[in-house]
């Protein structure tokens, strides 16, 4: 039994090193791509000013492709950074209501209605920057897919040894088989395959990485009354 336990520990260590190395590799590639993409965008800006009117549409199409590439690289950097820094960032006492309001301020656009229904002060142990990033990504997703369907609600409560932080929307929800897989890198539900609306499939993967930095967990579920709920489980402050 002792030998088996040692073997499992070695395997776990090797798998952890492999995952960390993979994320570091993705981050290194994304970082190296930033400079050439910036130069291409700069060159396209100059080209757009010099080409004739009939070629503006073609330049705009290329510009859009480069913009999407730049967004993907940014998401790759965020995903890599969240995973690599998991063991390096100490947790501090974070006020959940303030964190939720900061995330909403970053994401509110257009006519989307977002309600923060966190009354009394509620504290959890987390890395505030990572928690704001995770919550911002969830709110952004809710606006993208359910912003026109009704209010998006952020609530929180404390239970026995846990703080629940929930984001609920009134949109179409997800197919049952997608609920666990949406947090996997590059996974996009069938309805979100279009690149212009579905993104690169890294938004919720970044959410999970950020929440894991906070030593918490995250899950998705469909609400009985309709809509999607994303729930964070965090450690309460003492």
C-alpha cells in the first residue's frame, strides 16, 4: 500500500507539472504573438489610409480577422496566467458585494440590466483580482447570450463552511451535456460555434482557473424557471 501511495503521488506530481508546462507553453506562444500582431494592426491602419475606396472593404475584413486573433491571444494569456499563478498568490479577505460591483462596472454595456442583490457585508477568502476577472467573464457571457432576455442577477449567501456567489440569467440555458464541459478550454456549445458570437471557448475556462486560484470551485446549472446559473463556492472568511 505504501508503494502504491508513493506511485500515485509521483503520478500526480508529473501530471501537475505537465498541466503547468502546457499552460506556460501556451502563455509563451501568446506572448510572442503579441508584437507581430500589433505590427500587423499598425500596418493595416496605414494601408487603410492609402488604398482606394474600392479596397476599403477588403482591408476592413483583414482588420477584423486580426482583431479576432488579438482577442484570442489575450484570452490565451489570461488562461495561462491564471493557471500558472495558482500556487503563488496568497488569499485575503474579500468583500463579495464590492467585488460584484467592480465586475459589473467593467462589463455593463448597452441596455443589459444587471442587479447586484447582496445586502449585508459578506466576506470570503480569495484573490480579489482573480475573483473580479472570473465574475467579469461570467457577466460578459450572460450579457452576450441572455442580455435581451431579462435581468441578470448576482447574489451571494453564506452556508456551513462555504460562501456561494451566483450569477443568474433568464436566457435559453444550456443542453445538459454542455453544463460540465463549458469550463473546458476551447469548448463551445453547438449553438455558439459561430466565431462572431461564440468567442474562442476560453472565457469559462479562465473563470474556472481564476476560481481555483481562490481555492474554490465553480459549476453551471439550468434553472427550473428558465435561464442559466453559474455558482462559485468560496471559503468564508473567519
